């Protein structure tokens, strides 16, 4: 399940919301409880995305659209999901992210 919270005026498009749910379900499973917070610098301390695994079935992602460039929000979301899945920065993580992008995350 993907729960969205907005802390700034920016809103995800219906397409982005659909893709994020699809990616989360594919990568983490439909029973994974994921909270996505769309926020600004106040919560991300000038990062573009932060992810926090809270348990094996619960996680939280903070996504800052103002700091996304040069990446897309979808890419940043997929990157955070990969970290929640247990990946560290590596070629294996890159391969996992590319697989999710090809599966509908574009």
C-alpha cells in the first residue's frame, strides 16, 4: 500500500501516482506499507530523496521535487525503493533500478 502525504503545494500527477504505486507493488510487494511524503528542504535537509526502512514490511520515503534535477521524480522514487529493498549503491542496485524503469517506471 502506498500512502501519500503532501507537506508542500506540489502535487504528483495522476500518472506519477499510478506509476509509483505500480513500482512499489512490483519491488516491495502489495503487503508492504509505504509512506511517501512530498516535501521541501525543511524535512529533507537539502537532499532530493531520503528513504527509511522502519521494519521488514514498513518504510518511508521523503521526496523533494525542488531538488530533483537532473533526475526525474520517478527515478528518485525508484532509487529510494531500491534502498528500502536492501540495496546499497552498486552495479546490482543500478541493474535493479533499470529493471523497474523498464517495467513501467518511465
